[in-house]
């Protein structure tokens, strides 16, 4: 009997970085518009970015991560994607 090993691909994280320019209230609005998260979740993510310098705001497949990253950049936020560890 042979065992089948299923290898799952690690997700890609969309990371938003802190910047000294964008008002915190604007970051919340951008998160809400792009991701459709609740106001509370958007506020928590914004505070993580503010206090820790970065936050993972979404994780999943690479194509979607790249799409979200571009949308965030167009909205004026510094964002990148990285492989989940």
C-alpha cells in the first residue's frame, strides 16, 4: 500500500507597512473598501500597522495577493506580498 502525500502550498501574505503620511482614519477606510472587513477589524489592522510597523492584512493565493497589493498601492498605502512562513 502506498501513502499519498498531499503537499499544500504556503499562502502569500499581503503586508501593509506604516508610513508617516497617511492618516489612520484613511487607512481604515481603504481597508474597508478593498477587503470589505468590518470597521472593527479594519481599525485593529490599522493599529497593528501603526504600533508594529506592519501588518498582514490578507493571506491566500499569489494572484489574489498581487491584486490586493496593487489596489492598496493605488490607494496610497505601502504594501508588499511575501510567502507565509
